[in-house]
């Protein structure tokens, strides 16, 4: 086998190896990956994406001297260089929106490629663009299928189950039958604790990437179909098969997938927090389902229960606190009734301004996903009018400074510092927001009346 980094004069005797691995029918334009190291191979996803005519943001080079190659690239690009694993010889250069990794090979090139997860990632190119394809990845690209290099590599790194789904939806490929069966078997082994789970941080990263895809809803359906959802998002999997009746035409789980799909199609700029909230918005329904005497299903309090479950789930995935807390808040308030007039619209915006406009986007996606036989233009019109009222208010100037501050409230009512001051300020702020008061005198009179009704004075 040909060791990585071996100089040209040492290539004697490797002709047979090259003929077996080099694909001369397809040649890659290496110039698009500049700067090009002095020796080495381009490997992995960048080769795949270039062959498919897709944009790439990660470039991986196998080189004999990764530290030196990385420093040269950083100098030429004006980027930053740092070691990801100095002992194993893994360096990264960040320049613009593209990251470039320089990695010291562990053994020969073919062995390295056969250790990779899927055949479409087990491709390499020489510095003159000739392709090296020991696993048949080129044929799989032509057939638009994701195929494992071997069952063993899936079991060696279990996060590859999630990565396979990400590849399939982003490339719009299918799985070959053997790979599909192997993924199902590995997921079942993980569910029964016969196969280890990857670190939650790694699982989170893959799930985030699936959610950020334009086909996020389809990705979640594929996770469910392959048995992976039960392993990584078991709280969501509990929604499978729960009928909702009435306005809904899908069970809770597939409604959640469709809501995510509606969000991504309607608001492709939606950030990870909003996507998580949309996927998890009905998480509490499995625990709150009842069947009433009226012959209908009810899910009383599912918004509150769902918020608690979403918070727990995202903490397990090691999501940052800001994403966790905002997602939980969006789930908690997604069932708020929409305002029927301008006054209630102002109150809605005042109380939930920090969640807007994301809360509206979630509510729209939820509504659109629920459309079934009972949906009609007549039932949707009031909903649109309510949304229009809120959007109009959001376009107004930001709120002015409050008419009264805490000290003025304490002086006016003769109260010491206590939770009552906060309650009084919230009353004043909302009264101003809905238009009940417009100046300081009206604020003082309204507050005194409020304090008397509360028995404070």
C-alpha cells in the first residue's frame, strides 16, 4: 500500500495499486480547493460535494506534515490556525466560511478510507484530481443512495446512525436495503443498551444539523421510521399513534413532524430554537390525554407539561441554556388564544413581546399542520385577522420608558420595597400598553385605584 506523504521517487511498485483504485473516467478540479498542500490527498465530504456540484464548507486533507501544511495555508489565506489534536496530528485553519482540516494519516490511504462511515464519504483525490474509490462510492453517488462501508463501522461509532439520516435528507438520497436494516438493528441495540450511545453533545450536533435542513420534517420522519427516534427523543416518540380527533387529521407525532415542515417551508430562516420548539410543541399531549363525556379527546395542560418535558429533553442533549429556556417558553405559550380586537392584541403583544415574532410563527405552523376535513376558509379567516392585528402592533415604535418607576410607586403608595412594587409596575405597564393611560397623572390615579382594590392602602 502507498503510505501517505511518501515522495514521488518512492512510488515504484505501486502501479497495480493505483490502477485498482484510481478512477480515470472522472477527474476532480482540485484548483477549487486552494491552497493545495505540497503532498497529500483530498478526502471525504468535500470530494463528494464537489462531484455533486454542491457547495462545501469543510475541506479535509490527509498530509504527512499537518502542522506545517496548516500554517502555510493560514498564512496564505490570512486565517487562523489551531490544533484540534496535536498528539494525533489534526490541525484546523479557519478562513472565511470554510474550515480546512489537515490530518496525519493512521496507516495507508485505503485503510483510512475503509474506516469511514458511508461510501460517499470514503472518496479521495490525488493532487492532480484523480479519484480514489476503494468502496464503490462513485457508483452510489450515481445511484443516489447512502450505503455503509461496513456494518462494523456503524457499530464502532454509534453517532453514525444520525449522520446517515442527515446525509440522506441533505443529499436527497435513499438508503440501500442492507444499510437500512443495519441502522435499524443498531438503533434497536442502542434502545436495549446492547450498543453504547454516543456522547449527548455529539448526538445534539447531529440532531441540530437535521433540524437545520430544508427537509427537517422529512428527517424526523426518517428517524422515526428507522427506530432512532425512540433512542434519542423518546419523549417525542411517545406521541406516536395518539389520535387527536376534531380539527386534527394526524396523530400527535406526525402532526409535530408536519408542523416542523410547515415552519421550514414558510419561514426558512427559522433558527434552531424555533425549530426545536415547533417539533416539541405538543410534547405534553402523551401525558395529558383524556377522553371527555362530550365524546372528544382533551389535552388539558399539555402546554405546561410540554414545556417542562422540552426543558428536560434539551438539557439532556446539553443544549445551551438560552436555547433551552426560550424553547420551553415557546412551548408553554403556543396555546394562547389569539386576540379578537385591538385592545386584546395590545395586551398580547405587551405580555409576550420577548417571544415575538417566533411565537406567531410557531402558532401559524401548528395551525397549518392541523388542517383536516373540518378546515375551511371561514375557519381560517378569523385566525388571519388576529395575526394581522399583532403584526401591525409589532411594526409600531418600541415601547416608551414607563410612566412611573419603582421609587415613584413606593412614594405614591407609601409602600416599602416588596413584591407588591413589581405587581404595581406590571399593572401600570400593561395599562399603558393597552391604552388605558397615556400620561403620568392618569398612571398615578389608576395605580391608586388599583392599590385600593388590592387592599394595600
